[in-house]
């Protein structure tokens, strides 16, 4: 064995020992920064490099997320840190994803020279930090201490260390993303629990907005629900300006949220100023620049929109993952809205049903008690009339009897108006016939009634709804229309019952707010049985009220 090979051997043993020590010390480090700093130090030590640096690019591969150095002062460090990862030799190592070894760094055509304050470096070795095809960054060494260039062995060792760095970075990212997943699960869980226990919609949507804002790190999250026809209202808001915009109303048309509601599709907007659908006055007022829109959809229908603005941090744009999270929370919020609407509809339905019951009770009482009492009085008066001897006395009794007769008629009419027994006992058609008859008698209007319902009866609540619509429509015609002809058409389609009441009267402006309760009540009743009401009116063609109610 020659002397030279003995020196080489002991040198190799030193390196091996260093490497083993490095492995041990690395596995005992916990923070990623400490591990990476150790790796640069070990790399410098093992290769005899005067300068060493390790850069990790962020998950999008755009910027340096971490930067560790050896042998470089702070000023130089800061200068290097600001170098875009795509330029010069450093960029080439990442871009080409293979080692670069140079005797004179400035001789290489890829070199762009050194930034100000940067020490002049000669020999250079850069290796990418790679794991399973993903480039996490690179490890650079410069100026081998004996003035020579880096060897192939240096390159192998550095690659080994770069591999360790890759594993450390990947572990940290995995840990980060599992922590993020855990947080997402917690949020979804919390919303799920709130859905089960919280019945009020406002606080529920508030939880959804708050959690989404946390999860996607948005500056502002709001939830808008349709308010009056053609308008939306901010039902929940979290983040900057939240208090200022909570409860504000805006037009459906001319707002981005309105478009999203219509299309029922989520959307990422990277630059609000460039989007022609956005109401720029409104977004300027709250000073936001990017957005994420997700519609709340239940049974294929859009019932609201979640909007998030400005991701916090260096890049305000939202990404696909944010969109996915938004959609998953939107699903829950949509269910909450649907549930709360169902609950309030149920409550309303119970009120209306109770009202009908109470009316039926009053009608029965009027008919049975008051009506019977008046009838007995009538019979008594008849007997009395016969018994009275004087003509004057008989006439007085007769006029009282007449009064009782008309009161009895009033009571009967009132009872029928309250709740026609015919509706319960014989069905919609006879009840409508009576109603129409009464109107024919009362006014000088020709009322045409056509009922085509077939054999089977409609569900009781549908019958009541249709009866009340015709009743209110005819009352309105008598009160407001000055019509000469009225037609009432009641038909049954395959899955719906339809009622249309038309008059040739004066008409009215349907766009101005109704002063009364009649039309609003009609609308409410029709909505309760899942139907639609259409009101058309003009001075030239009179008024048409049409309701279509689904029937199973
Ligand atoms: N058939 C009609 N022809 C002309 N105008 C009508 C007709 N139906 C309704 N209107 C107009 O619409 C308005 C609203 O009707 P609605 O039934 O809601 O209220 P109302 O009849 O005035 O009061 P209420 O029904 O509460 O007693 C009426 O005041 C009337 O001006
Ligand atoms: Mg009315």
C-alpha cells in the first residue's frame, strides 16, 4: 500500500465518519429549518467549500420559501434570496434538475454574473433537491478551499445530502398538509354539529362564513341570499368590512353574484377589475381585488351564493383547493338554508291549517247555534203574528220577522264565507258554484264558471287554496275592477291543478306595491302548496290571476 493511498483512505474514513455523524444529528433535529441548516453546514464541511447555500422553492415553484447559507454575510444572503429562481446558474440547477459542476462559474454561458455585494466565486457545484420527480430546491457549493474544482465524489456526497434535504422538506409538507386536513375536518365537523343543533339560519351561515374564511385564509367571506324578487341580501359576512356589508341589499342583475346564481357554477376570479360582470363600484367600496364565488345549490336550484375575497399572504388569488373547500362548505350551507325554509314553511302551513280549522269551527257555530236560534225566533214570531189581534200589532211583528229573515241570511252568508261546508262535504266544484252564484246575484256581472277536474278529488289543502284564490279574486273584481264579464276556469293537468280567473275590468299596475293583503295572501298560500301564481293586468285587457299547483 503506498503512502498516498493511505492518506486517501484516512480522508475517506473521515468523510464517512462525518456522514454518519451527520445522519445521527439530522435525525435528532426537529424543525425543518434546523435540519436544512445542518445539511448546508455538513455539505460545506464534507466538500471543503467556502460558501454553501440551500434554497427551497414554494409549493407553486415560484419563489424561494427558505434559504440557508454558510460563509455568506447577511447582505449577500438577502441579495441572493431575491434572485428569481429562473435566472443564471442557480436557476439552471433547478430548471434542468441535474447537477452542475464548474471550475469557473463565470465562464459558463448560463451565468449572469453576481449581484452587488456578492463575493466572487470560482469553482461551483450545484445539485437539485429532488424526490420522486418533484424538485424542492437546490443545494449549492462554491470555492473549494484548496482552490481546485469540486470532484465527482463531492458531487455524489452532495447529492446524498440533497436527498436527505428532500425527505425532510417532503415530511414537513406532508405534516403541514395533514394538519390542514385535520383543521378542515374539524371545521366541517363543527358545521355539521351546528346544523344539527342550531335552528336559526343567521348564526348558522355565520359559522359557515367564519370557518370558510379561516380555511381558505380570505380577507372577507360573505353569503348572499335572494331577498325580495330581483334582489339579494348579505345574510352573513366575516372578515374586514364584514359589519359594514352585513344586511346590505343589491340587485340580482348587474352583480357578479347574480350571474353566479343564475349559472349555478362556481368561479375563480383572479382580477376583479378585469371581469365585466362585476359591479366595480361595489367592489371598489370594499377594496377587494380577487374573488371566489360558489353557488348554494339544493335539488338543482341555486338558493344563494358564497363569495370570498382576497387570499391573505403574498398572492391574493385563490386556487383550486380553495374552490373545492368552498364548494364543500356551500353544500352544507345550502342544506341549512333549505332546512330553515322548510321549517318556516311548515310553521306557516300549520298556521294556515289552524286558521282554516278555526274558520270551520266559527262557520259551524254560526250555522248551527246562531242560525238555529234565529230560526226558532222566526217560528215563534210566526206564531205570535197569528196570535196578535190588531192589524197594527201584526204589522209590527211582521217587520221584526223580516229583520230576522235577513239577519239569518247574513249569518248563513258569513258562515259560507268563513268556510263553505260544501267544500268539505261535496268538493271544490259545488263550493265554487255557490260562490260564483252569490257574485252573480250581488253584482251585475256575468260570471262564467268552468270546472274540469275529473272524478277524483284533489288533496284538501289544494282544494282550499284554489277556493280561497277564486274567492279573493272575485272579491277584488267586485271591489276594484268595474268589470262586466268574468271567467273562472278550473282544470286539472297531469301533475297539476290550474285555476285562472279573468276579468275585463279596469286593470291595475302590478309592479307597484299592493296596498292590501289579498294578493299577498294568495301568493303565500300558493307557495305553501308548492305552486306558482301569475298576475297579469292592463287597462286594455283587464286582469288575469292564474295559479298552478302541483298535484301528485
Ligand atoms: N281584478 C282587479 N281589477 C283591478 N284592480 C285590482 C284587481 N285585483 C286587485 N286589484 C288592485 O290591486 C290592489 C291589491 O289587491 P289586494 O287584494 O292585495 O288588496 P285589496 O283588495 O285592496 O285589500 P284586501 O284584499 O286586503 O282587502 C287593489 O287595491 C286593487 O287596486
Ligand atoms: Mg283584495
